[in-house]
């Protein structure tokens, strides 16, 4: 019998909140928020990203993201530049200092996460990522799983 939507939502919310709480406890040592970590993580690909992509990735409304980007610029972790393909858009990129900062954050988070007794084996972990990506795709309305989305899910686990 299929689970009720409210049961699935409860399980997903509980897992997300517990995960965020654990990661935030590590990030607190660096005076970094989950949202800032998400922004830095997306920018780590070196491609530069527009504010819409960053807001979507960090799960932030545009005005809040703008304040966060301003703060990251003030800390010399991020810089802004005009998008050469569309001069009306602004792209954000990591500074070398921002990349070093993200590497320190990521090492600390991985070390803390590694202390957990692994609840899933590698194959189960990959299956869970795939299932969650499929669920997200379905809820977005297209029902498909894109290679980019699947690659991001795997890339985020670093």
C-alpha cells in the first residue's frame, strides 16, 4: 500500500531538518549559514551563475539572496561580473579566497558526516539519490530526471 502524502512529507521534512541541523552545527564554527554554503558550493564549478540560479539553489527569495551575495562580496569570497552573453545580467563567481573557504567548509562537513554510522550502503545511497531526484522531477511537473540534475546530486555529495 502506498504511503499517504502527509507521511512521506513528514519523513522527508524530518530527514532534511535533522541533516541541516547537523551540517549547520559544523558551519557555525566558520560563521557560515547553510544558504551561504549552498551558494558557495554552486559557484565552485567556476562557471559563474546568475542570481536566479543562485536563489533557486539556495532556496532563497531574490531580496534575501541579494543581501547574502552582498555579504559574501564584503568578505571577499565572491565577486560579481557582467554576463558576457547578456550584459543585462550579473554573474557571481568565487574568489580564490572563496574557493579556499569552501574547501575548508567541505572538509569539515565531510569529516563530521563521516563520523555517522552509515545508515545506507553505497548502492543504497545512490538509489536514494536517484529516487529523491525522480520525486523532485515529478513534483516539478515534468516527471523526468535530467542528467544535469542527477550529476548535481552526485556532485553535491563530495
